[in-house]
C-alpha cells in the first residue's frame, strides 16, 4: 500500500521566530492538517475504487480525492514559511544540525521501527506466515522497504538543505515572491493566480512525462516522481511569503484573505467537481483504458493544481478569520501533532487488519480506525515526550 499522506507538523519541524510561532491561525491550520492525515489513512481501505477491504463506500473516494490533491502540498507550503527567518538567525551548521535532529533522527528511528510494524499488518492480511523478525530483516536488507508517510520527512530535510545552500548563495532569490505577497495584502486573488500558474507549469509536464503514480524508491527513501517539482514550488513559495514583512503580506491576519467569505470554497469546488467529471469519463465512458486520450492528463493536471491552490486558500481564509484568537479544540493536540504523525501509521494499519474480517459497514470501520488511531497515537506521543530530551524532537 503506497501512502501519500504522511506528514510531520511543520511547526514542530521548524523552529520559528517568536512572532510567527504565535500566529494561532497557522498553528491551528497545521494541527487540523494532522487530523486530515489520520482521516486519509483511516478511509483508504474502504474506498469504492481500489479498495482493499470487502466493505466500501464511494463517499470515501470523494474524501481521498480531495485530501490527496492538496494536503501534502499545503504541508510543504506551511513548512517553508519559517525557513528564511531561521536562516537569517542561524549559522548554516546550526540550522542543518537542528534539521537533522528534528527530521533526520525521527526518520531513521521510525523507518526501522514504526514502518516495519505497520507493514507487517499488511503482510499478515495478505496471507504471510513469516515471523516479524524474519519480515523485518527481509525488509531492511532485501527490500522492498517502503517509507509509508515518512517520505515527507526526508524530502522536507532535502528541501531545507537546499534552502540553506541557496540562501547563502542568493538570499534575495525569493524577493519577488515576498513583493507579490505584500502586493496581495488586499488582493489575495493575485497570489492565487500566481500559485496556480507556477505549479501548473511545473506539474503538468511532470505528470504527462512521468505518469501520475510512479515513485522513486531507494531503500526507505521514496517520493512520487511527478510531484517533486510541485512540492518544491509550494515549499519555496511559502518561504518567499515568510521571508520578510509577514504581517504585511497575503497571510496577514489583517489582510483581505482573513476577511474573505465563502468565495474561496466555490473556487475550490469548481475544479474539484470537474475532476469528478473526468473520472466519470475515464471509468464510465472510456471503460478505464490502459491508454488515455492525449487530452486527458493535461486537463486533469490543470484542474488538480487549481483545486490544490483553491482549497489551500479556503482553509487559510477560514483559520485566519475564525481561528486566530481565543480557545480552539485543536489547541490541546498542537504540541503532540508531530509525534502523532510519526507513530500513527502502525496503529491505523493494525486496526484495519483487526477489523478486516468483521462484517461491519465501511463507515463504522473508518470511524473506529480514525478515533482509535488518534487516541493511541496521542497517548504514545505523550508517553514518548516524557523521555529526557525527547521534547527537542517531538
């Protein structure tokens, strides 16, 4: 099972400046996205198309299509916001050392613990009779050695390293993004159009040439090939917004985006519905052929990036407007969100394995998988944070 969700919380992965770390809207946005990650993984086996459980519901296909189309890009975007300020205040060795501690160490530990435990549940579900020790040894020595959701961690570390090098060579390289961010203070649609155009230029050719679901894999290091440039674009565009004048830019709590109404929801819904039209054409009219018409992938790719940008702006507008002060039910989970991400995959796959032969409705199974994974992952993270020094990472 290939996962594309899979993300640590950018707020925890990056030590942000004091002013940025107190932006409650962004803190809560990141925590919200962690819950979306858990929902994504909780419902995947119960989708109608490509499901792995006997029970399914097409409503989960709608959820997976939406989440897969935006939340990884949004995680990279939010992660990038704090990079340039960190590079301004830290020497390169200190910056990279901090990233290795917060990203490299969790990746290495989880790759040899959480991931084998998680995928052993899949192996048993598929009829394997291997002991866990034999399964673990084969995975790390012979392979395949999937990374599940952990792929985000090493890719983010690679982007951080690239940003460190680029900042030392040309610290002005993102000035144009920052200028556009400030110019979009009262006109966020300008930045939205820029985001769609840039990501379309990078993503559409990649998807057409590399395919929609091919992965680069080397041991536990994996990434979806067609999305490498897309994720890099979101990361560095986020870095450009956060480089300077954050409170005067498109994500300012006093800007127009923070005062927007439901228009951004409509902006996201239009391309999302059109994606479903294309899916219906592919499956219902064309019969899901091995070779699609030449027009299909370019149109799908453009709608994909338009929906990604639209839903990201809709989520940001909501949190900037309604979740920037006071108390939120998301707050108690904020400091544990990164740990929840790191450990959740084992819990969700084992809960799904346990329910596999249960004759329960798909919705019931998905709810149990989500709530159980959230509670178990949260409790595990709280316990891990009691270990001396663990808070520096988690």
